[in-house]
């Protein structure tokens, strides 16, 4: 079974739930500070949307 962070559906991009993990780290690494975790989650959303063809 596979899992996609985001997929293009016609002229939309559907994005799955995102967390504050570091995609470059080995395993799931979540920052200790909630503000850092939230900032990382939004960075992950941006990365997923761009990877699916968003601008």
C-alpha cells in the first residue's frame, strides 16, 4: 500500500494531513518547540504542494 502527501486531481491539488516532522531526518523527528513544529508543518505542506505541481 502506498501513501501520497499530495496528488493533482484535475486543476486541484489534494493534500493529506501534515505534521511537524523533518523530511530530511531519519525517522520521525518533531521539534521540541510547538512554534517550530507548526512552522515545519507548513513547510511540509508547501513541499508537498510544490511536489505535486503547485506554484
